[in-house]
């Protein structure tokens, strides 16, 4: 079944639109834009050249005039999607760190929601259309995201642990987004806002743990926290952690572990 079967009303309306003369560059850009939209809504193997031609109000031979086949058009569409996705991590470097990442994650989840099947197929790299070219796009997006997040930390020379923490968080965001999409199919998806805050707070937790391994970063952490607000993601997380430790039994177990005593010694 092709995408045209699942979206016959849309494709039929698109095919009925009168064709207009476009310049060579305009027509190429139009075909890429239409392909990007279709690959966002459907797995690549479900989209045919005929579907793309109909949606663009063009003929099949005209599509082949600009692209040698669906794979070339798919890779170009994915490259454009990768550029869009990488740009989502760009954020002005002022204000609380957790709130900057909160805005980034809002845009990220919006993108995931609107490019569901295409996003999943790309990141899983499991589609028949996956190639060395599409894999390179994913790597470029990850590197761009890493550079962006590290720039917000304002570290002249991030340590290997810090770089690993950032890469781990980006990978976790991808895995979480894929699981979020899969859960949508079963009507049991986590609330978008809750997920957005969760992702940001997980990064804050990584920063807190990192201070144990690299005490020299603590002044930097204090600087991050000094800008945070009580109602921001980081502020809410610390309040929740303090409330958790207010549980006497839990606090007692934590103190036991911290003191090095065994359960039999208490």
C-alpha cells in the first residue's frame, strides 16, 4: 500500500491542482518540500514517486528529470529535515540553563510529533531506504546538538565525562522520543509537558552526578543554579528531591548507605 492509498483525499486534491510554471530551482525545491512532508507522515517504503508527483501537481517523468529515483529524493528530504532538527537546538545563551533546555525540548517534541513515521524510520535506520547518506545526516544532527548543548554549559574545555554526559542525554532524548511515538499508537502516551520537563530534569541530574566525579566543576554548577528559579525545571527537581529525603524511613536508609553501615548494624 502506498501513501496515496492512505491519503487519497489529500493526494486527489493535490493532483487536481492546476500546474504552474516554476523555474528549475523552484520546481526542485517544491519537489523536496512535498517529499519531506510525505516522508514525515509515512515510512519511506510506503511512499512512491507517483505519490510525490501527484502531491506536487507534477508528472512522474518530471520528478525523474530532477532526481534519478526515490532514494535520491528521500536522502535530500532527510538532509533538509536534519538541518531543521539541528537548528532546533539553537537557543540564546542567557537565562537559567534548565529553561533554555526546556524551550529546546519543546521544539524537539513538536518536530517529533509532526514527523512521526519519518523520524522513527530515520533514527532506527531500519527502513529499506536507509543508506550511508541518511546515516550521515543522523550523525550530523547529533554532533550539532552536542555542540549546542556544550555551548550552553560555557566550558572552555569540556572533559570527556562532560562530553559523554551530553551525548548520553541526546541519545536518551532520541530513545525516549521513539518510545513516546510508539506509545501514541496504543493511546497510552505520556503527557507532552510531563515528558518535556522529565527530559530536562534528567540532564540536570546528570550534571549533579558529574560533580561527584569532577569536584572542580562545582563552582560552575553553583553558577548554573544561581540563575535558576524555584518554578523552573531545575528548581522543581531540587524541591522534589528534598521532599523525598523528608521521608524518615527513606532518609534513614540513605544515611545508612552513606555511613557504610550494613543493614545488620542498624
